[in-house]
C-alpha cells in the first residue's frame, strides 16, 4: 500500500519521448529525456529500444533514476527508442499498466507509449474481446497497441492512420517498430507533443520542449493535431493522417499547472503565461472593487508552480513578494506509513512556513488551482499558526467544477470542492479571510489566445460529447 503525500493538484497521466539517433547511445539519451519529464509522472517509468532488427524493453515502478540502473540499461541497444513516465492512482497494478507496451506482431515487434485518455476505450476493448483478444492490463494504451497489431496489410503509417479513425479522445503517442519511431497527435491536439533536431542529425520527440533542450535539440516545432511524423532518417516524414479539428482543444491546464515553466507550447512560453495569470488576477480583483494594494502586506506563492503568478501579482498590485512556504520536493508517494501523530500533521509533512515572513502580516496566498480542496484549508491554518493576521487566497484559474475525461485525474463531480458550492461557501470551509478565482476571460487573456483550448473542467462544455453515465475518467478503471 502507498501513502499519498501529494498536494491538491490535478495529476497528469504521463510524459512521452521518442528518439532516432544513429551512432549514439539512444537508451542513455532516453533516460535523460525521461529525467526531464519526471514531473509528468512519478509512479512508473519505462523504455523500449530497437536496433533495426530486434527490440527490447525495460520498465519498473518508481522514479526514472530508481528504475534505470546501469545493469537495467545494459541490454537496451539500438538507434531507435521510446520512453514513458507514468502517473496513476493505483498501487498493485502499477507495473502491469507501466509503459511502453511491447508485443510481437505479424509485422514485427511493436511498442507504444501514450499520454492522454481514450473516451471510447471501453467500447474498443469490448470489440477486441469479442474477437477473442485478451488483455494483460486495464490500460487504454494496450487497447491501442493491440488495434495497431491487428490492422491488416500496408505500411505502419497506414495502420496508424486506420486506427486513428477509431480513436476518440486525447492521445499524444510515440510508437516504436524495429526501424522507426512514430510521433502521433490526436486531431483535437489535447496534449502537447513537440519535435526537435538533434545535434547529431537525428530527431527527438517529447511531451515538452524542456526535454528536447536537455538533449541539445534545435529547430523545435509542435507535432500538429492529426499528424503522424516518422523518425527514421535524417529527414522527417510527415503525414496529415486526419484533418485537424477546428477549433482545436489544447488542454489549458498545461499552462496553469502541468508543464514545466520552460515549456514552449504552440509558440507560447509557460513561465510568461503564469506571470500574466498573476497580473490578471490583481487587475481583476481591483476591477471588482477590491482594494488589492491595501488588503495585504505580503504576497506568497504555494510552491512551486504558483511562484511566477505570485511574482506577477506582486508587480501589478505593488504588494511585496516573499517566500512563505518551503516545500519538501522529495515528498510524494511513500511506502512507509506515517505514524498517527505524523499523519495528523497532514500537509505540514510537506510544507514548512518561514514564520518571520508572515508573522503579524496580512498574507495574500497565490495558488494555481483548487481541485478537491484538501490542502488549502490546512495551508491557511499553517499560516495562522505562524502568526499571520489575515490570510487572503487568490487562484489563477476559475473554480474546477467538472471532471476531466481526457487524461487528467481530477476525480469525479462529487470529489470537486467547487461542484455545487458557491465561492463564499468554499471560503468559509477553508477559513480564509477572502477567496478570489480568476475569471475564464482573465485566464485566456493571460494565455494570449481566446480560442483553441479545452476548458471543460471549468465550463462543463466538453470538446467531444461525453455520456457521463457510461464514460470513466480514465483513472478509476486502472484499479480493477
Ligand atoms: S477538462 Fe480540463 S484538464 Fe481536462 S483536457 Fe480539458 S482543460 Fe485539460
């Protein structure tokens, strides 16, 4: 059993990477690429490597640096590789659902790693089971792998294109055959996937540009919605397998929380977006008759993802910025059960307060989002115990009132504190002096685009029609 000491953040399902690098130690490169994607999933990691003839894979439960020992990587030889870091809510099935999935097919070995969630995976799984196909996991990524293996004649590009016509939902994929890496993005463009030129002349593709920069890539561009890009040569081969859906539905939460601040997505830098979110928040509060400049003595972020927003808020409001919390970055999930007295400390196991920075002060606490609402109240209490006179809370996105079906673990409607509660009821529940959420318009002004983003967890308007009674969020299913 595992004990989750994570904070109240939405959880991303994973990060993916694919590399074609002739004459290089591609497994080692994949390891460092995965290392840069660790924030997108800490439960399991894996990679598959091919040398033009054969393929080998290794995966395990835990952080990238724990899974890949020198001994584990000794047999991973070749010029083509894909890798995966996974977040999941489960304990026992973690290894079963770890990726890449690798199988032998009539067309040669095949491995696949996936970021996202197929909305119609239950239906596709049933279709395959009726045809006598068995499964070793409960993951939709295995469904995708087996569908590719069963598609008939033609090239791998044609088989991928054929399968894409049946896949409904979010998928940024890397696929490995014995002599090619394919990068595939769904036609809505939910999750990011970017591609870059390696100094040696090969190519790499990854969930975030930061991983590509780690590998020394230049000339980075996004894999476009609906594209299949083949990495097997010095020149990229690009196929528009499905027409891109207009407007696109990029996940706005990549900007709010998931992506590392150095990520550039669709030409926009995430760090700058987060600073603008803080500026918009301060401006909007003023426009709503709140005398922001006078209501607090210090602005503090809930680290780490809220730090740029708190800096932006401070610039715009004129309130001094300071650190108030120190977060233990190494506390996440642990197999060691806390003692009863430690368990009662809750978020204090993860956050310490710098008392001198908040004592006798009116504090403006900036956070990126509130999902289940199990952290905000305890953080406010920590600040009050440290001597804060008042604690105001400002959030850089609107209330999250609807679950995500596209690969982000936010729980179900009943788990979300903003579902069927007013802002004032939530404020009272937390014990905050005030609570303000940025508006949808303010959030999109900070992102710098008005359209092309999924905002369903705020609005309930899903880019793909969702039948609530039959669809799972993509997370409870892995507990079977
Ligand atoms: S529902 Fe929210 S978290 Fe899910 S894809 Fe849309 S914006 Fe992202």
